[in-house]
C-alpha cells in the first residue's frame, strides 16, 4: 500500500516537472519575441526620424532655392524695366538734332530812316539849365522795395532721367524707404515726365514689398487713374489683386485678378492671376 502511494507521488512529481520543462521554452520564446518586436519598433522609429530629418533638409533647400529664384526674378524684372526705360530715353535723345553749331544771336536792327546828325546842329557844350529857387519845400516820397520775381530753371530731359535713375537704383539696392521717397519726389517734380507712369508703379511696389498695403493700393490705383494708357497698367492691376488679397478683401481681389485673366489672356500676368485665384479657391475664399 505504501509502495503504491510512493509510486503515485513519484508519477505526479514527474508530470509537474515535465510541465515546467515544457513551459520554460515557451516563456523564453515569448520574452525573445517581445524583445524582437521592441527592437524592430526602435529601428523603425529611428528610420522614420532619419527620413523626417532628410525631408526637412530637402524642404529647407527647396525654400532657399525658391527664395533665390524670387530674388533673381525680381532683379531680372527690374533690369528689364531699366533697359526699356533706357531705350525710351535713347529714342528721345535721338529725336533731338545735335549739330554742334552755335546759334547766332540776333543783333538789334539799326533804324535806317533816322536823320543824320550834322556837326553844325550838335551842341558843343552841354550846359545845365539854371532855374529860380522854388519857394515851396520839396516833398520826398519813399521808394518801395523792388519786386523780384524768381525764375525757376527749366527742367531738362537729362535731369528727369537722372532723378528717375537715382530712385530706381535705390529700389534695386533694396532700399525701399529711400526708393519710395525718391519716386514720390520725382512725381512731384516731374508730373508730366515720360517716366512718370513707371515711377508711379515702382512707388507702389516700394510700399508693397514693405507690407504697407494700404499705401501701395492707393499708388497702384493712381496709376490706373492718371496713366490709363501706360504699359504698366496690367502689372498695376495684378498688384491691386495681390494687395486686396493681403488685405483679405476677397471680393475685390477676385474681381481684379479675374480682370487680368480676361483682359490679358495668354500672358505671364494672366497665369499669375489664375494661380492666385486657384489658391483663393482652395483656401475657401470663394
């Protein structure tokens, strides 16, 4: 009887030991599996971080390249405007004849009908006339100050060109405040100049790039009102749309940009207007 109980206990202990032995590999496998998953997650996280870092670097490079392209485009645009202005100035100078001859000064005509003066009739001595003394005292009247009228020196084409070039050079050197002041002074001094419409446009640009949108808008609108036949009208109309966009005047921006797109089709200005309209549409502004 005792032997049977001992055998039974022995079998039970053997079974428990077998179960423990079988369970050990499974537990070790679970731990290994968990460690492997954790390692994979860490590796994937590092890879994602590397990819994000690389994408961020590419984005920064793209932003720098875009800014560089914008700067080059602005410089080329300013240079093109300067070349056009120079050509216009060159045509104006070619139209004026330059012979180098000194103009003759008209001499006063001598009257031929005046009677000749004979030596006999000419007085020999100029004797002053002697009169009696006057009883009344002489009355002296004061002499008023002379009135001098200043005569302004007439402006020449060379003066206009030099003033415009000075303002435009300030704009090219990114001295926007100086450029705005110089263009305004140019317009005040030469309102009828052939460069006045260009000066009016670049005055607006000087304020636009410095985010003085209200003043820029007024300058661009003045160009449309004062110089309706100027070649700068399409550019000013586009900038009016841009300026209304910055001021969040969505309806006015859409109207100006749509007008550019319709009035000047198949041009760079029309494509720029269409791009801004698409951006407004995607942003939900209309």
